[in-house]
C-alpha cells in the first residue's frame, strides 16, 4: 500500500518523471462562493455546483502526496512543476458540459430504484423473484419518485453463484416489457451481451454492468451499434471471490485509473462519451477502509468527464460503521450516504428506498440551498 502524505501548501518539485497527477474539487456548493482574497469559483460541468479549491494528488511509485489549494494557485504550481497540461485537462473534464443524453443535466441526483428479480439478492432476495411481484415493485418505486428503474436477474452479492444468460433473460425480460410502459427509463443490470441485447429489444434504455463491459467481449460492439448508455462499474475480481482480501495501492486512484482505461477503450471502440457513466463500485472487491477512502474522495471521479452513479443503499459497510445491523435495519445509514453523495454532486443514486431517500434529500436541500 502506498503512503499518503498531506502537505499544507504546494511545494515545488513534487511532480517528477513517472508521477501521475489527480485532482478533485473540494468545497463544492450551489451558492456563489465569495472569496475574500479575490479567488474565483468555477462551475462543475456547467451545472449548479461550484468550487473554488482543488485537492491535488501527485502519485509516485512509493507514495502519494496531496495538498489543497485555490485553482489559480494550483495552476501556478503546475506550471512551475511541468504538469500544467495534465492539470488543465483535468479542469477541462471538471468544467466542460457533456453532450445531452438520456440523463440530461439534472439539477438534483436522479434516483435509480432497484428491482431484484432474483431469489438471492443480499437485501430483498426472493421478495420480487416472480414477474408479477417484480412489476409491482417497479410500479411502487415509480410512484414514490424513482427517475430510473434498474432491473437485475443475477445476484452480485459476495459469494453469489452465477446464472446462465438464458435464466437471466427468463427472469428480467417479462418484467422489462411491462415496466417500459410506466413512463421512466429502464436499466438492465447485467454483464452478459445476450441479456443486454434482449433487454434493449424489450425496451431497456440503459445498461448497468458491474464489469464495466469487460465481462463479455461482445458487449462493447453491441452498445456501440445500439447507442445505449452504459454505467461502467469497478469491481475487483468477481462476486464469487471479490471479498477475498482485496488489495489496492490507494483505492480512489487505482479505481480512477481503471475507469479511465475503460472509458478510453469504449471511446476507441466508437461508443459516444455522452453515453458513459461511471460507478466506483462500493462494496465490490473493497474492504471497509477502501470504501471509506473512495467515499471521502468521491468527487475525484468528476475528473473523468462523465456522470457518476453510486450504490451504497443497505450495504454492509453501514453495519460495519454502526452496530452490525442486518440489511433490514440499514435505512438511516443509507440516507446518510445519499446526503453525502448529494454533497459530492453525484448524478445518479441507486437506492432500494426511493420515497425515503427523496424525502431526506428534499429536506436537506431546503435547509442548505435556499436563501433566507
């Protein structure tokens, strides 16, 4: 594991040959920032969020050095240390508006409601495994305010046993065919191209892939051909073995580099950048410290220049941080995670509890966003 050293101020000579530069916006807010010393705030990807400072992280072979500074000062440092082009590219990704896609540019996070048409999901396995109950679940989530419905036919909990594409199709396609008529976009949660294709034909308009399109060599070509948006998620290993002592040099940066590589592969294959979303994959091949490090620096993923999706709802890290509650008792922690993600300008929240999450966010936003 690489050591992380925090500096109080920029130092010359930190960026040396072989270094990599990363940056994340800090002090994100929706109100115009008033800075006493004349520093300027800039908008995050053209939306309502603004920031006036960056945390720069310089990754070397054996350690990572980090410091927080104002944007102009960061550029002065980068110019002197010979990495101004790297920093300006990051700032461009942080500030440039993306092309319009199915998500548009929502002022608030979109809520992606989860429908597990499986008998063995970690939270509600078996409750919605038949077609009728899965459709009913989707309808209730939409009535509660879901912006997207994510339908999956294969559990991805730790130790889950894989199922065939045929079985997955039998589970999800009848549900998708009905739910697409409910008036919101439908996502299919799968890593198999055959399931993706059947779901798209049935009316699904988003693919959510825990393997970031690496699990099936046909997937990238299919999504290029169909022009379907895709959520590229990071996972170390597979659901069968992902929690067997996962290791990272420094989780936020390792995952950033992986997702950047997957974006590059998709772009080179002809997939439009406007159809890409990233998900750092909380709980997928990460221990508690890895998850916390990712969440602490969640805004770094804006530097990839695409929307961020995240799913933390009801996950075991909530219990690990609290009193080891079962998944049925993790709603309060899920809401805390949703508010944190909102503060980090995450665009899509994948949740089991749509009504509760929507209410929590509306109350929080009313307190912090309005002028009184």
